[in-house]
C-alpha cells in the first residue's frame, strides 16, 4: 500500500483513522510488509504482500482465493483482448467513463476484472475482497498509483462512513452469509449524493428454479475442500469438451450444457477455444464451490433500496441476474 492511501482506511472496530505501525519492508512507494494500528482501541492489522489485511487467511471464501489465483488473468479484458468486463461494468452501473477526482469503493474485487476497468477512469479506487484473491489483483493492478487493495470483511468494512462518491458490488452479494445484511453495509459508505450499483443472482419461480441443476449438486460440492473439488471440475470439463461442442450445435444445446454443469459461452463471447475452456472451468467451479449461493427476486432488491432510503432507484436485469442502482439522499 502507498502511504497516501492510509487516509482511505479506518479501524473496523471503532471507525477511527489508522496509523502506520511496523514498516518491515518497502518496495519503492509500497509498504509491502508491516502493520497498521489504531491509536484508540490498540488493534493492529498486518500488511502482507502490499495488502492491508483485516480478516484471517482461512475463511468461508477460501474457494474464491483458489479460483482467482489460478485464473488471475482469465477474465481480464487486457488478457482476452475482448471488452467483456468493460461492457458489463458500464451497462450495469450506467456510470460515465471519466470519473476523475472521485473516490470509489469496489466490494468484492476477485482477481480484479472490474478493478482494471475502473482505474482507467481517473478515479481513486479502493478494492476490497474477503479472500486471498486480493493477491491476484495486486499482481495485475497493484502498481497503479490510484489503487488501494484491501482484504477485509463486508460486515466490518475498514473504511470511513459517508466517504465514497461511488460504491459498486458486482458478482458478490449472493455468496455472502446474509445477502440482505451484506447489502445494508454499502449505502453508509456513500457520501450524500453518492451512487450505488450492485447485482445479485436472480431467483425464479419454484419450478424454474428446480431446473437449475447446480442447486442439485451444491449440497455435496460446497462441502468439499476447494483444492479437492477444483481438479475434479477441471478434469470433467476437459473430458466433456468434445461432447460439449457437439451438444452446442443442437437446438437448446447451450441450455443442455449448463444443465450438465458445463458453463458454455460458445457463440456468446468471441474467445479462443482454450479461453472458452478456461472460462468453463472457472465458472463451473464458481457454481459449485461457494459456501453460500442465495439468489434474490427483483422485488426483494427493490425493497432493499427503498429501505436504505436511496433515490432514483433503478432495478433491472443484467448478465449476472438482478441489477440495482440508486443515489444516497443529501
């Protein structure tokens, strides 16, 4: 972390500013190893690998740490050469591409697919994740002067309240222990007039929900250790791929592949054959491994935004399910 980014952090216990503690190792302008401390409650928080850490390494998101460190580049537009993440970000948030001078919070950064988009807007970006995926993000984006990457808990956000111009949380909420409670942590981070954008998996009616076969498998797979599940998923995808390609040519073939627990993006994304397989491995693992997977209806998301007393509420559909946007009242 850079010393000038310390102002964006606060003790998650008492919300007061943090100060530098030990400074064991610097690399240029980055504190790579050391501690941060709170002068009031005497809590100390380590900085490891250039990332302030506010949670233990072993937590319910360990599977995400594994997948994003193994697929650190798979979904980055800079790696694929296709603006899939860029297009999704601006479609879901409806934000302008020039955000110079603003301070933005990203909750759930993963390997940094949205991070690398937002740091190009001119804003200062603070990116948080609960898992060790922060390490993949730091390797890809950590050199950017307008970026602070933090490992922390959505229920104990280590930031000042009423602080950020914009907050976004994409691909995350459904994978937290309490989706509603997780959402409630986001609006207080906004300054008055600040903008919030989120998405969450969509819950369908009872019978349609039954056709989503990942929910048949998840009672077994989400209990497996990620390091055991991942190689099994990878072998399954690689073995099934010739059949996957053939089934894709049939009417409703893509739907059939998804019901066979194969994330099929053929024809949707202009990716190479090897990248299509990598995305299939990544997203199939992402379906089966998370400890939590709680989709929501648009009506529920609308209610959350109204409870938070946000203005100009917009609830719609996105590639990931339900998208919500709103503005904190002045």
